[in-house]
C-alpha cells in the first residue's frame, strides 16, 4: 500500500508532463480565411460589395487565402427580373506549396437584360487540417440604363 501511495503522485506527474509536451507539440490551427475581390476590367477599378455597374463593363473574380492551402470552388451567378441567368464555376487548389494563394476566373461581361442583374459570388474552400474551411460571398448589381 505504501508503494501505491508513492506511485500515484509520480504517475500523475508523468501524465501531466506528457500532456504538456503533447499540447506544445501540436501546431496551432490558423483559421482559413478566403476573400473575394472583383475587378472591373473595363475601368481598372475594384468593385465593392453592393456596387452597381454599367451593363457594358467587364469584370473578373479572384479569391485569395491567408497563406493556407485549400481546395475549393467559387460560383458566379446572375439573375435578372425576367429569370434569365448567367454563371461560371471555378475549381481551384491554392496555397504555399502550389505557388499561389489566389485563383482567378475568366473575364465576364456584366450584361443586363430587361432590367437589373443581381450578380452573386459564393466561395467554399476546405483546408487540410480538421475544422479548417471557409465560406464567403459577394454581391453586386448591373443596370441596363447606362
């Protein structure tokens, strides 16, 4: 019984030391953040979330991570008041080991037919470690009356 009384505190200290070493060896999980930026390629100016463009303008979407590798996709959709739609989907793998933290879609025309187009961009990207993913969105509008 005496040996057991001496062994219990030692066992507790060993477990505590092992837990501390394990916790320090675990890498911190940086939250994955993906930002969406939209460039008006006609004017050369960035488009802000909620902005209204001219229907003759062209634009291009880029998603950028915070230096974390992820695999994802972004979807660009437009729907106007009569239900006519346009869309583009871009699949990507980005991160330091792939040489770039961003992915860019092709240039699109911000057309508007019969009213106002509502362009929406949604992005989903999954990181390599557990619980590391990002969802983001962006929206802008286009008028037919320039």
